[in-house]
C-alpha cells in the first residue's frame, strides 16, 4: 500500500513535463520556499506557515490547515462528528497553547471543535513552536504553541470570494470585504458559511460518515496605525453558529431524540468573541513599547450523544499588559507585565452539574540576550495564583547557538501547569456507551489534581547545497515528563472511561528528522520521519498510549510553473502520509464478535491538488484526499445495536470515508 501511494504521489507531480524548463533564479527559489519556513534567526524552534502554504490543500478551517506541515499530526477524533484532532510531540491539542494573535483562543469548552471555527481564508500566517512556549502567553503550554495571525485590514485587498465544493457534499463560501478609510484606519468584514446536507455512508455500517452540518461565521476587524505617534490598535468582533447532526442514517431528529428507535447526536454551538489590542511604540525609542490586550468570549454548546446529554457554557475574560524595553543596548531585551484570566463554566454531563468558576492572576518577566554572531537565549519566569491550582512558579528557557554558517543548535526546557477539562476534551469518547468514572475525589478540578509537566528539547538545523540545489536537514528530540496527569484509561474496561490522577510515570518522547531539497527548478521535496515513544503507568501496568503510531513518514512534492506574461500559472502539490501500527483500546472482555485486535495495521494516505492561476484576480483549484481509498475496516463497534453495551465509535485510527474530491475558485479585487 505504501509503495502504491508513493508511486501515485510521483505521478501526481509528474503529470506535466518538468524537464524542459529553464533554471529558476535564486530569488524565485527563495520566495517559493517561504510558504513554510524555519528561520535560523529565531531563538525558539518555530516554523512559520504563510497563507500560501494554506492554499496547497483543501484548507477549509484551521484544523485542516496542517496537512502539508510535518510538525503537526492530524487525525480524526471519532467515526461520527468528522472532527479532526491535532497532535504535537505525540500529545493532543489540550497540551498545546493555541492563540489567535497571541490571545488564548482554543481552550476550555472549545477544545474539541474550536479549531474548526477559524476559516482558513482568514489566516495570514501560523507560527508553530515546539516545546515550552513563552511565559508572556501564559503557563498552560506544555508541548508547544500554535499562534494564528489573521489578515490585517490595512494590508487586505478590497474583495475576495472563495467558493468550495466536494464529493462528500460539503459546500463552502468565503467572502472578504475590506475598506481603507484613510492611511490610518481600515476595516474588514469576513463572511463564512459551510453546509453538508446529503447523507453519505460509504462503508455501509448504517452510520453517517460525516455529520450533516451548517455553520455561519462572521468577523469584523478594525485597525488603526499611526507611524508618526507610535499608536496602533485592533478591535475584533466575531459571531459563530455551528450545528452538527450525526448518527445512524435513518435517525430523525424530530422523532427519535430521547428514544431507542435510532441512535443520533446533535452538537449545536454558538460563540461570540470580542478582542481589543492597543500598542504604543515610544517616540525616538523604537525598542521600547507597551501593549494592552483584552478579550471576552461567550461559548455555548448544547449537545446529546444517543441518550446522554452534554451541555457546556463558558464565559471568559482575558487581559494582558506587556512592557518591552532594553537594558543598556539592544543585545539585552526584556518583556514584563501581568495578566488576568476569568472563566465561568456551566457544565452538565448527563444529570451531574460540574459547574465552576476559575480565576487567575499572574506576573511575568522574560529576558532575551541576542548576540547576532552566534548565541542567543530567552530566560523567563512567571508567578501565578489560581483559585484551584494555587500559587506556583513557571520557569522557561530557550537557547540558540550557531556553531558554523547556516546552522543552528537549539535547546529548551520549561514547566507547564493546567486544569484538565475532562469532559470537553474527551467528547470523542461520548460517541460510545462508555460510562465516565472518576477514581479520585480529593482534587479541586472534577476531584482531580492539576496536570503538571516538564518539557525538554534539543534541535539542530543545517542549510546547504546538494548537487547545486538548495537543501536543509533538521532534527529534533523532545521529552515530556508528567509530574501529574489526568490519566484517561481505556485499557481497564471497554464499557468505561476511567479517569484518575497519575500514580507512577508518564512520558512522551518525540524524535523528528526532516530533509528538504529543491529537486529541480520549481520542484521542491519535503520529507520527514517521526518516532514516538509514549508510555503511561495505568492501573493495568505501563502501556503505550492508545491510538498513537510509533512511526510516521511524510513526503510532500510541490511544483509551480513560472508565471507567464499574462499572469498565468500552474501549481501542483501532493502529500503522502504513512502511519505505522497503532495500539488499540482494550476490548478483550467483549464477546468475540465485538472485539478489535490489540493493534491496528499501518496504512498510508495520499492527498493532491492542482491550481490553475488565470490572472492575479482569478484562479481555480481541484484536488483529492485519501486518493488511495484506504478505509478503516470497522469504524463503529456494535453498530447493529447502538444502545447496547458494546457500541463504540471512538476507536478511530484511519479514515472512515473513502476517496474525496473537491473543486473551488478564488476571485480577488486588488
């Protein structure tokens, strides 16, 4: 299967004659590689994805934007909701700090579906940082940070229309309207809508492969910038409504809700966000600035999974005051400030009320030394008081050393602490008849203690020329050691989700090796191999984390013809992912007909896209996902009796649906 998909990958790219073209100029090669760039100048191990990178695939939302980035693993969360889950360093998204313009965004109630609430066309760039993040952004980051920068109104174009449709009956419309009132003021209004209203059951198990869905998403941004006075400000307001209907094909929401006639699920979410950012750069002192960020969000989800109800409402306020300056000269910089966070949760799982209020206040200081010759480091610390986590200190360190030309060696270490939202973060397990059981009751968060972990990492990057072509190689190794963890145990009983405080050891080792090469003019190759060793002491003993492949291999080929004098161009992109065997949750006590093997076999998937640029204003794209048509053999356990003890649609390790093809167009007025 892997060799077959690799052959298809090459055929996708070599579908045009590549060998008779002239050599690209160096400046063109450099520009083409900027869509995904790891800078040698940044102290942290950060990869920057530009909006050009997002155009290489069917990037309908942020959750789907990492298909061509080997730093992030993308998997389906369950067999019913169509939700994609991301992982970094082998750990799921709750261990990541996910921010929007450095304001925490996907957290708490929005952990399961929040990444799908940011349309890809809104994004200007994404910064992916491995390891412990900056203390400026908070104390929760453990495995890394993903920061999304939205398009700035003063730089936006007057109009963008993006239309998308796919063979799995998903249709999407994005419209951007921008108006610049003056050199200092501009405003953007983005309108996003998507829907899927056709039932599909390609694996004939009686359940929808993807939910019927509707989403309306609006955002209005205002930007003010005055270079003469040094003031800059952003005001952003967003409204989103998302409805998902999943379950058996014959489920009728007007008749079957609350009954055992047919199994169904609805997830209805409404969200309002308001954020402000005000900054001032001191006149005649461009190295000194002060910024003030404030954000309010109201997230309301009402849902049911079969006969089980789950409702959560979160009202949050976040405030961050930051002062940046230098000590003597620009080699010695610092950032200091304080922030406040308040979260009010109204949460109900079945008939139990888990509502709570969380408040925290913290101060931070971060010192940066930057010797442009060969050494830089960032040393930071913060002190926080949280009404449930208590008072604690968070240290972080990042070091970069340049041993020789075009090389960078980085080290990092840091501590993270967080409250696990055990129901919101494990909604994929609600697509089953498992009961949630919490084995501890002395902690302050669902009876559990806070999660605490240390992350250590080393990485090395080297750029060079191979056969006269630009190339680079990167490797990194990270280890996460948990001092305490809210262990989600799926090995004890197939009819239960057992959650308890860690007793023993839990760690995640992650190794990644990248090799990137310009094969030929306009033709770029990306490859990556990843190895994960993730072990936890469960009640049954030390076990590998379920649904996590130890070995992964990634290949991406990208080709673009040179733009002609009429502004026309072809672009080709193909990505192959191979995942090794994965350990499955325990089903050994089920009847033989309702058991799964201990381990799932490895498999590979192939995605490809072709874009035709007709002019600077108009382009058309077509593509496919899972083109080799790999499907998980048994996605829903106990599908014939979904109200029985053995029903479970959460054990997903591979695609549920088969091949999916899509097409779209983009129209711009610049």
